[in-house]
């Protein structure tokens, strides 16, 4: 491939980099017990949540900021961040019409209309701007089915017993540095509860957007699927272009009971920084699901195109017998992006199965690592795992790495790991050229073909969006 | 009017000149066969015409369709109506044949300012084409060439040719690795697609294919030059006497 | 740590590099957070080991058994770190000193400890152009007290040299051998290294740093069939083009023993080839560790590098930890790796049983086949047959 093509591909512009001009309310910069109390008070939280926050904060203070082998960035000054930023509204809008038109416009620009068109798409949306949830659509229709889908702040008010039971049950605040931080300062996020035997009639979706400057976004998502329930949940993210790095440290917890299934899909397109590596989101996320009951299933699918640094390992703890964990991932890095992502599959129950399919694409001067753990504990009789990790390199200034950890303590378990590294072959591009397809389109086509196995796991509308994103990330970066 | 006019074409790869001055004219409706021993430059000629980047043209000119072919990017050459059936078709995992071809065809149509084809219409159109060349529909949805046998890959090349309807198709040793049944299918396909407006350059080692695709002209390429041109009987003579007869006429 | 203290005392003939010793001491012993020891338990009572010297008390001297006797080999015997035959050839090795600290095991207490002793090196130079040179080195440790034995051997292959080296490690369970091997291969040289641990009590830590240059060929056959604690750290720096490295490994781990293999294949130059192929059978309460990496530097285009690790667990309490890693900075490369952990397939056992072989023998047959798949890659015919017999005995 010629140098021009590589250059061209590695300079794409970020489409979602606009700023919404709305009046916002901030907590003062910095993190102290006072900040946490401020947040908690602002949200009128019950005592047990404040306790939870303060305990997490105490724990966090004793921890050291982690540094990772393959991810490099300057230390974050945690006192230089706003821990709370919200659109200044007197009260939560009662209907969609009451939402600030500027905010609605923001989501329209993002292709996430909060309007009734969503009915046609059949997706219920919870939109989170900076720290707070601005709107949740289709609540009534979901409520008919007994499904709770609301912001986590509302859930804390309205369903404290559920929150008490499940918050922190999968990701305790002691889990890691950023999980502790999130537990102390989380401002909003989504809550989903699917009751016994209910299959959600529509896909649920949260759209995260960081708007305000010098703000961290610490949202927290909690999904609970009771016995025999099913839900497909989608998450999308964008942020404006800003010169400074912004921190996003989220937690997603999924609790799945017997015979239930949760499918969680993410298209992550946070601002990745500019061509010189200035700005962009630090995306440090803890995502974990617990297959608590027998025959339960969790499937993670992620398409990661954004963020300056991504650090996340959506994981499954397979506790119930016959439970299944899946992880499908496409991660593209370009320019100076760094991605360190993968999955952990912890097999505890008998006959548990897991599957990991990871496709990394590195371009520009970026680094893309798969890091994963497959652990078969002693009791996990007949557990099976299959892992396939492929890396594609575009140009010779980027890196692609694979760090799989496999630990097996059970002789009846089978673990298989395969990985390959390759580049886009000049022959393939020439072949497509010869059929009349331009080089940019050819690269896009090859990359999409390469990622197909993962894209196919996404719900239709998301898949189309993801395919476009893959091409866009490479355009200006790789087509 | 010539469709293709190659004038004193010289080309090299890694400072190694392979084509030492090729001259060739092709008119619409004609079939030209290019024969020659291994290493004579047959495939190089095909690659240079299609615009493969690792070859450098050092001298000469190529006019195609009234345009300077050498000035065009590979995809533009394709959209001008030049088609190369590859000797070794590339596998492209995850990209379905039908999606790939629809993209390609619509690029052609865009180039010509024609209306693009919708998915439904396109599917009908390719099924039609598949029938003409006896190409099994099951290959339409499979990823491009992935897991295809050698014969299937070659048939897929002819199928793509049928869909894209080029003005000039270059078949680069399309017969290599084909058994006699597959060879017939490929040849039947070519004959079915042939008309007075398009032309073919058939590159082959053996006379065998020319029993089924009857050429108007046979050129012998040797050491980067066309050293003899004749009618279809030249191929037969070659089959009988070998290349030595032309290369060293004194013997 | 007694071994550090014993070096600080003056009643030995070692020349001490106090800076290195200081580094070793301040680093301290590794724990489960140390990446290279994450899954490797330290030998028991490690604090109580002192350093072996010339005057170490010996138990009943260990006899050399269960080693392969290559008739054409020059034979050297190291006893508790000292070789009578090379008595006057021990020297401070400056030749390759500087090159070798750049290795993944350099920040390890055992490595630093060894390096803090400056006069324990021996050097073997191979320069025959046509004839193949074969050397067999037996490393025997049979001290009466808990002692750590440090030793450094360097092998230098001059241009076009051709050599085969047999390294046999034999020790009692009072001793821990802590060895550093440095190997430099000049252009066009060929080398086979056969590493063998086949003694039930051995506790061994080997560090290999190998540098190879243009057109050099290297084959490593790293076999551990017995041993309480066998750790092999191997780093190969491929600094030349058209070089070829084959690293074969086989480990059988029984009782509550540990077989610990770390290998880093550094592709620093273009157009080279490497293949790591490790297989292991873990029995009883054994613990197997494989930690391999292919590293391809930015300039090392056209690298072909492969890595495979396959394991079979044959008991409820057996454990395997495997980490096959790739770190790649060049785009025009072919790299792949694979790892599996599993058990004997019921269908296969059933198939053999249906032919009249009883279950136990069916299992043995399949395990033997699993091992032989690797052993077959060893080109020295006699050694291969010998190993096959050893494995058969173990599986009995």
C-alpha cells in the first residue's frame, strides 16, 4: 500500500466533536469527602448510598494509580476534574417535549433522536449527558411488560431495595482503582431490571455523551435479568473535541439469574484525540457480568473506535452450571490511540462454556493490545473455552500485541487459543482495484470483512452504524 | 478503431527489465491468444496493463479506449472496461461475493454516470449471469474466493467478468489447474459473453484452451518480446513442434 | 536471606560485585505479583540456602545415571559448580558481559545473585569449520547442606562452526542450581542445544541468553521429565537475517513438582524464522507453566514466527498456566500462536478399547503419542530413541 494511502487513511476527522451550548451546573473541581457529599445531596440520595460512596472513597485514597505495561499516559490530576456536571434544569423533564432543545439537537446530531421515531426503531433510549440522565424513552411501554428501565439516580429513589441488593454485587468497589473511584463519585447511568420470564420486547439503549470541559464522566450501569429473562442492551458514546484529555471511568454490572440471558453491545466512539495525539478521552471502564444461575448467558459485543486510551476487559464470571460467556470485539486504533482491551472468562460452574473473538486493527502510530484471561477453576468440570484473536496492521509505525493468560486447574476442561497477525495484503487491494473499487473503499471493505464475525453479533441498526464507523476511523486513518 | 494499442512497452520490476518492447493492437470483437514459455513475460504484461504497482513502465505507451491507460489508477482502468482474470485470485475473508460485486458494479455505473443498481435488482441480475456461465448460486453469498477450490476460483473470475461486462478481458492462464470439464465451462462462459463490442486477450501455456476459445490471432511472447504472430493454426503448430522451433529457427 | 549473607562474609574465594549484590538484596524474593513468578511457587525453605563453595560438604556423591551418553562427545563434569577439568580456566568474563544484561530475566534476584559473583565463568569456543563438535556437560549438585550453586557458562560459535551441546542437570534436593548460559552464534553457524532434566530431586533455575546472527541456525530441545523444580528462562535475540530458530520443549510434571518455562523470541532483524513448540503432560499435583513471547521489532519485516503450547492434564489436582504472547511492531510479518489445555479424548480412548486394548494402556498409548509428536522433531536419532524410552518408563 502506498504511503499516501496510509497517510490519508490515518487522518480522518471526528464527526461528533461539536460542543452543546447549554447552561450547566458544576460541582467545584477536585475530589474530597465534601464533593461526594455534594453529589449525594444534589441527588437526594438515601443514607446507604452515601455510605457506599464514602467507603469506596476511603478505599480509593489508599490505592495507587495503576500503570500498565503497554499503556502510557501522564498521571491524572484527580483534583483538576469536575466530578459533577449537569444541564441546569429545575426539575427532571416530565415528557420529552420539556427537554432543552439544545440537548435534543445534540442527540439528533448524533443520530440518536429522542423522539417518537424511536418507536419505529423499536429501541428504548436512556440518554446520559455528562453526569446525568436527560431522558429515558418508552418507559410506559416497558413498564407494561414489568421492565424497569430508568436512570440509576431514579432507581435509587424508586427501587432502593433492588439497588441495595445488586449495586456492587458484581463489581465491588475494592475491585480496582477506577472501580473504587467510580463507586465514590458516580453521578448517573442506567438501571435495567427484567422480571422473571420476561423477554424485553425492544432493545434497550443508553447513549453517553461527555459535553462539559474538564469533566469526568463516571456513569454506572446495572442490569439485572431475573430467571428466564432476556434483554439486548446497547451502549453508544461520543464526546466533543477538546484539547485536554477527559476521563471516563464507568462501571457496568450485569447480574443474570437462572436461564436468563443478557446481550450487551457497545459502539464506543469517544473522541480519540487529534492527529498529533492531543486530547481525547481516557476510557477506563470496568465491565463484568455474573452468570449466577444455571443455564444463564452473557454475551458482550464491542466495537471500539474511539478514545485516546481504552482500558477495558468486559468479563464473565460463569458461576452457574452450563452457563455461557461470550466476548466479541473489534478494536481499531489510529494516530496515537492506545487500546488495551480483552476479556476475562472465569469458569466456576460445571459445563460452562466461553468464546472470545477479538479482532484488532492498528493504523498510524497506535498500539493495540489484546489482554485476556481464561481461568478454569477446580470445580469447573467439562468447561470449554475457545479464543480467537487476530490482529491486522496497517502501516509499519503501529503495534499489535496479544497477551492471553490461560490457567486451568481442571483436567476435564478444554481451552483453545489461536491468534494470528497479518497486514492488509497489497494483492488483495490490487484485486479489488482491478474490479473498479478505489483503494480507500478496498481497505474499508477488507477491514469490514475481517471484522465481520463480530459485527454480525450486533443488532442490525448498530451493525450498519459500526460498519460505517470502521470505515470512517480508517478514513483519515484507513478508509 | 483500436480498443487497445500497445506501443513499444518496456517494464521492469526491481531493476530487472521483463518487457523489452511490446507492440500489440486489439480491435473490438477480436480474440488474441498470447502464448510463450515460462518466464517470457506473459503475466507481467497482464499485470502492467492492469496497473500493478510493483512494476515500473520505463518506455512506450498504451492507449485503451482512446485514453492513455498508463495514466490511470488500477480502479480507473477497471472502470474504463479493462478486466483481468487473475491467475491466482486472492481470498478476501468476510466479504461476500455478492456484496463485493455490487460495490464494484455500482462503482462502474457511477463512473459512467448511470443509475445505481438496487440490491433486489442486482440479485436478479447476478443470478441471470450465474446461469449463463453455469456458476452455482451457493457461491454468491460466500466470502470472495475463501475456501474455493482452484477451479471454483477460476469460475468465479469468469462470473465476475460476466457481471462487470468489460470491453477488454485479459484471461491470465485461466486454464491452469482446470480439469477438462471445468475448462469447457469456462470456455463456454467466455463464448457466451463474447460479442462484436468486446475483446479478449487469452494468455495460456497450452493450445488446449484454444480448441474451445478460438482465437483470431496467436502471438508468441518470448523473452519480453512478441517474436511471432499468426492465426489459430500457429497454436497447433506450436503444440506439435514446441517453442524451440521459433526460438532457434536454425535447428 | 542466608545466600546473600553468606556472600557478604569473606570466607570464600569469590570475587564479589557488591553493586550487583546490593541490587539483588534490595530486590528481594519475588512474589505472586512479580509477572515472571506469577504462577511459580518458590522452592521450599529458600531463605535457608547459603552459597556453595569449593569446600562444600558433600553427601554420598550422586552418580550420573539417566543421562544420554553420546559416544562422540567431549565430556565435562561440573560438581557443585566446579569443574576439575577446567580448574585453571575459570575467569572473569568481560567478553560478553555487557550484552547479556538486556534480558527479560535481568531484574530477578537469582540472576543478579549469580551475576554478583564475578569469577565463576567458563567459556567454550567452537571454531571447527567442517566437522561437527559435540560437547556433553553434566551439572551435578550433591551438597550436604542447603546450598545454592551458581555457575556461568559461555558458548561462542565462530563463523560457520557446527556444534551440538548436551546439558544434563542432576541434583539432590538440598541444592538449587542457579545457572546462566550465554551463547553467541556468529554468522552461518549451526547449533543444537539439548537441555535435559531427568533427575527426580533436582531444583534448577537456568537462564539462557542466546544471540544469533545472519544465516545462523539454532535448535533448542528443552526437555524436563523429572525434577522437583525446573525453571528454564530462555531469551533468543535474532540479530541477523535469514536466521532460523527452532525451540522445542517437553515437560512431564508429576507429584507436586513444578516445570516452569519462559521463552522470549526477539526478532530484531528482518527475514528470519522462529518456531516455538512446547508440549506438556501434568500429572498428580503437578504445576506446569508456559510463558512464551514473540517480539517483532519495527525493522524486522518479513519475519515468520510461530508459537504453540499444548497441554494435557491427567489428574484432578494438576494445574497449567500458559501465556503465549505476541508483541509486534512490524506489519509485513507472519506470526501466529496457539495454546490448548485439555485431556485425553474419550472417543480416542474408546476407539483403542474397541480394538481390544484396555483403558489404562489406551491412555498410555495416547499420552505417548502426544509426547512423541514433539520428540520426533529431535534430529539426533539415538537421542530421540533414548528419550522415547525414558518417556515410556515414566508413563508406566
